[in-house]
C-alpha cells in the first residue's frame, strides 16, 4: 500500500470505521441501559470476562474493581501506540475500553482517562518536538488557554449527569466525527 500511495487512505478509512463502531456501540448501549433503568430493573453494566481472572490481580478501590493488571497494561500500551501514530490522546478508544472491557463506572473513567492521557500526551509531545520538530508552541498555547477553562466547566457538568447520558453524548460525538471524516473522503 505504501508503494502505490494508498496507505494514508487505508489508515483513514480504518480509523473512521473503528470510531464509527465504537460510537454506535456506546450510543446503543447507553440508550438500552437508560430504558432498562427507567423500568426500575437493576442493571449491571459489565460482566467479567476470562481476562479479568488472569494472574496478578489487584484491587482498585476507587474503581471498585478486582482484576488482573494485564488487561489495563495491554490497553494502555495500544493507546500509547495510537497516541504517537495518530496524534490522538487515546480518549476515544481508552474511555470505551475502560467502561466496557475493564468494567469501570463512567464517572471514574473520565478522571482516570485524563490522568493516563496526561502522561502519554506529554511523552508523545516531547518525542514529536525533539525527534520530528513538529510542535507549534504558539498555537498550542492558545489551544491550552481555552482548554483550561473548558475543563473546569466540563468537570462541573459531569457531576450533574448520569453515566448513561455521558456515554450517549460521547457516542454521538464520535459518530458526528465519523460523519465529518467520511464526508471529507468523498
């Protein structure tokens, strides 16, 4: 694919398809969970899979999990690769992975994801700035200024809405991004 000049198209289509699948799954699951909760039935978001029983189990008190550390290490390794290759912080992949694979609550996932992305982004940024010289410091400063105020507003909002609504909104955002990306391909 590199030889015939199609590698970038394949990566773009694969990334968009993957995001569309994740976004659609999150949207449908959150709507289903919201309907079940409205009917008064207790629902458990996550059922433990075989990978939770792997060795090196640790109790994560804040997340209320008792799982092997192997799945989080593998997930974070893949997120690190994606962050470096695609320039994403990994949130679009990390958040669904922590919710649906690890079984964390949506509210705890948000802060945990940001903590993980902070260090992955710092490391990736330093590598891109040093190795490739591809960081626009002035532009990133302006983006950082707006982002700081947006984070404070978002932290207040997320405390007031349920996990299903947060997942629904993230699914809608991901699907909207996919539609935008797909429209650019055509």
